[in-house]
């Protein structure tokens, strides 16, 4: 993975960062999950979906949805 790069001003104060896209996507995913878990109803739905044993394969679902 590429390193995080820091941007600084003329006084060497860090003013920004450049983050590798894979790390950025991971951070965004974690933020989204944290946001969803703030809602008690959504937390219950996510846990129920996580523990679900029945279902259909992803490819089959896409075919049924026409995507």
C-alpha cells in the first residue's frame, strides 16, 4: 500500500493529507457502518442479516433483478 503523504504550509504546519484510495475506501466503509449502528433499528436489521442462514447466491439475485 502506498504511504500516507502529508501536505504542509510554509511554516511546516500540516494542512492536509493524501491517502491511498484503498485506505480511503476502508475508512469510508467503517464510517458508514458506525453511522448505521447508531440506529437501534438498523443495528438489529444488520445483525439479523449477518446471522441469516438462508438466502440465494449473489449472481442469482442479480439475475432476478435484471442487473
